[in-house]
């Protein structure tokens, strides 16, 4: 049997026993008294605190999280044994125990694997020979209460062997816990009987059932914690590519091959030596990160959030270099490890399928039994349809013709096939064939452009190409952004995953799946654009990130090199280069400039120049914002982009000379007169002459109508308010009219802050006759308009604030 390496421990049983004996010698109370229990509890708490600090110091010294987790598990074992020993020897001592007064304590769950993160929960199984006896019940209760009083979170179950087996058969979670059970204390024979019967009566008969259940459980966990392994705030334990995925691989291997230690999976044939080394390296890295996180935060959190990432990078000794911050280099390492875990999962799935342990119909994790079959793929001698997935006919396919590395993905797309894990593994081990000659190969580039622009979902193929490492090798500049994160609260994904998400959103718009949400973008695509230009521009728009130079300028230069290689015509290359260089222009103009000002539209129209660029830039901007992550796109941003697009398009079609302030003001006054047909002519003349030009240029006619009504009979000591939901902007529009005086804008903003309003836009004007007109667009904390039943409270608070009855600074 292969035994694990010797561990440098924090404590041993003899040390704890010595501490207890010394306490008994020095104490003036009986060791079975409540007072002695309190002294013993303090001793154990102090010892645990000291050893926890020692564990953190050792982690900094050897930088090995796996060893840290093992040390903490060993420390926990020693404490439990000492508590159990003390309880049985001093509190519930039995001079002549019956056959039922036997007890075995086993660690289960993660603790059962012999690894424990700082401050994590511990799970215990108390194994009985028969039914519960008073003695067993008392001992278990004493142990649990002592551990709880120490501050541990203890999950526990007390069962006899038959109950353990019966529940393990019925419940997959309990079955997994028994699979991982590890003897800690008590009657070893009881534990041995349980493990022997478990192996014979359950494991030997249910391997496929267990494997299918564990993989389905993994998929559900991924859906809950985030389907992408490239989320920039990953869950170290339960996220895709996290520790739980490695645990799942070991569970599956242990269950099927019935091994005890991880290394035995090499002899069993599940891993090669190299693959096992990758497994252990990934495990060590993830455990190191997890242990540091728990020590740093002082709580068992598993999500690597922005607020701790920088300090984590410092703890792990990363340094800033080559345009990347230390924290960005740390997170890039994390994402590469997460990818490695994904690769190992594919290897295990392929190996288990090969030995007929299970049937897999897609690497997305959907498990179902189907008839095993292989057939040729039409027009190809190098690839075959292997059970619904494309596979290679032999391991020389890529050596014979390196273009096959790209061709495989094109054939997968043409034949609606997933990619076999064996083929993915061979691709990952053939990347040395991707050289200058292959990158310059006309056929390879033609195939790649066809993959990028397929109407069948290019994001799926690109993600698989990226995960094998092929995409970064074929386009080296893309390789530089693989697993790269941007240390800000805005982006949800790594740069490479963001790009693939953007392409996915474009494909959705093109498939007419977002007509209601994106009517303008959907119409543009329906009318027709240069798809090749747009897809290439999206692929390259952030490719210059992570360097010291402006990423848009560098990306444009990269586009100038890559475009011709992919077969784009000179004019198409020019357009791609321009789109990459100015891919942030429309977003910045819409969100940071006043699009009601004719100068904004004029400047934007001059920069864009053509209708083709305008259409392409809008689509790229929409996909870029939506690809940042869930919740980033909203109606407010949509309305700004739509307004800028429509005004610029009108300017291009009617001429930039129409974009002058005088014309805009005249049109606004005419629109107001048409919107108020019943108003007295004298009143209308007064209304259209009382405001300065910016008022007419900066607001829509709907706001002009509201203010005309509010100001119609307003006196100097009145405050008129109009609240309405603006569905186009997904916000509540709040209009105020009152006599102008210093500080009015800040008081209005303070009033809105008191009711929890988030101001997304605001305009304020002063009329010639001394009135202030202000309009705010506000949202609630969830980024939505205020519900109608909340508007009265909103109105009341604003009135009190403006009248001075509530002082915002004091109230806040």
C-alpha cells in the first residue's frame, strides 16, 4: 500500500495528554467537576489559538496549502481524541463495559480526507455496534458540547453500522461521506466492519450510479456558483475549476478503483504520472489560496472577492510586472489553474468511458446511457463521429497535417458534434505544431474565419479552442490575454472570456433572440452588415489589454496585422482597425457627454464619418457592454445609445448643418406649441420666451410640457413636483419647479438621497423670471424605477427637505 509522506505536525497526542496531566496536578478541584471542565476548556482554547497562529506562520514559510490543511486536520484529530479520552476516563468511566458500550469516531466530509481549512466546519460520524445506549449517548453529548464550547462548528451523526449502510444506499451525500470516512478514535474494529461492508455491499455494485450522480451534482453546483470558471470573483471551493471539482475526481476514482490514497490512481490507470503531478499542483495552489483566505478574513468564506484580492496577492508574493499589477498576475495564475482542473476532468471522463464505467454524450456534463458507436465523417479521412463527438482516427492526425488542428473545429461545427475528450487532449499536446507556417497558412485562416463567423454559435467553438490553448497559439496576441483579469468592480470575467461573451451576444442578436430588448441592433443586423468585419473586430477589441500602452491603440495595430492574415480585404482591415481603435468612443459619448448638446452629436458624427461605421460601432458597443457581465446592461444605457445613434444618423442623412442650437431651439418651441393645443396664445408666448436656449436644447418635449404645466400658476413660495416613470430609461423622472435661490441643486439631491434614490442623470435650468426648473432621473437600490406606491413618500420627503423641515446632512 502506498502511504502518504510524513507530515510536520503542529501537536501530538502526547503533548495534549501532558497538558491535561499538568492541569490535573495543579488544579484544586476534582477532574470530573464543572469547574475543572471550565479550566480544561480554557486550556484547549488557548492551545488551539496558539497552534492556529503557528499553522499560519508555517504556511508563510513553506507556501504549501495542502500541508497546512493536513496539519490543521491532524490538530483537530488530537483535540477530539483528547476530549473523548478525558470523557471516557473521568466523566463516564465504565469499569465493566457491555458489548453495546463501544464507540468509534470517524471524520467525514472534507475532514475525512485528512484536510481541513482554517475555521472550517468539521463533520463527525459516531459509529455504534447496536442501538444507542445511555453510556454512548452521554459520551457523544459530552464530546459535542465541549467542541461547540471551543467555538467549532460541528456537523454530526450517530448511527449503528446497519443504519449507516441503509442510509448510504438511499442518499448519495451520505454515501459520499461514508466513502471518505477516516478513523479518529475508539473501537477500530467497528470502523473496519463498516468500511468492509460498505465496499462489498454498496460500492462494488453501484459504480456507474455513483459516477453519474457526482457529475450531475457537479453541474448543479456550477450553475449555482457561476457557470464560467473565468468569473473575476471566483468561489475557490465550489466554483467551476475549484477544489470541489478535484474532490469529485478523487471520489470517482476512489469509488470505481477502490483505492485509498490519491497516488494509487496512477497505478490504477486513471492518471499518468504527468497528469497526477498536474492534479497535485492544482490542489496545492487552491489549498494555499483557501487557507490564506480563511486566515486573512478570520472566517470560512470561499469567495475570492475584490476587497481581499490585492492583499492575497501580497501574501502569496506576487509582484507587478510587464503592465500587470501583482493582483492581476495572481488572478491570472488562479484562472490558469482553474482551466487545468477542467482539463483533468475531461481526462477522467474519457478514461472512465473507455473502460465502460459510464457513457457521456457531451462535455457539458449531460450524462445518459446510449449505444456506443463510431462512424466516418463525410469528406474526412482523419476524423470520425465517436458516439456523437468528433474524434481523431489516430494520434498522428495533427502531425500529418497541422491544419487539422483548425479543421477539427470546422468539421465539428458542420456536423453539429461535440469534441471528444481524447481529441481535446491530443490538441493540447500538439500545440508545438502551431508555428509561423501554420499561422500564415491560407486554408487554416479561412477555416478559422469560418468558425468565428458561423451562425451556429461561434462562442462554443471559440471557448473550446481557448480551453485547449489552440486559440492563443494561433493568434499569439490573444494568448497574452488568456486568464487575464482586470482589477476593477466593473468586469465580471477575464479578458478572454469577456471577448467570447461579447461574440455570444452578437450571435444571439443575429439569431433574432433579442428583438424586444435590442430593437435597433436587431434591425441593423436584419438589414445587413459586414459580418466578417464585426466578428473580427469583437475578437480583437480588447486584445491589447495588460500592456503599458493604451489597449485600444495597441489593439488597432494588432488588427492591422491580423486582418490580412484572416483574409480580410484592405477596406475591411481599415474598418476593423478603426473599430478596435475607437471601440469605447460611443459608450463614452453616450454616458459621459450631454447628448442633448448639438456639439456632442456633431463631434461624434465627425469622428464616425460613415453610416457603415455608425452601425458597426453601435453593435460592437452593445455587445461590449453586455459581455461585461450580468446586470451591466440596462434600459438607461440602451436609451442613451439609441438616442445618440438616431441623432447621429439623422445628422448624417440631413447634413451636419442641421445640428445648430438655433434650429434645435426653434423645433423644441414648435413641438411644445403642438403639444399644448388648448393653451392660451398669450400663455404660450410667455412660456416659450421665459427660458434660455440651453433649456430648449437639453430637454425632450415631454419635459417641456411638464414644466409648462408646473410653472403655469406657480408662486414664489410654492414648490411644484411631478414624478413619473420613464419606461424608456428604466428610471423615475422627477421634475421640480420653484423660485430660484442658492444651493437649490444640492438640497434637491439631498432630498433624493434621503429616500434612497440613485441619481443617474440630472439637468437644472433657471428661467429669465427667476424660477428654477430641475429634472432628475432616479432609480432605487436595485437599479429600477421607484414603484408607484413609493412615490407619495418620495414626494413628502422632498417637500419637507426643500421647506427646511429636514436637513439632509443631519438626517443622513
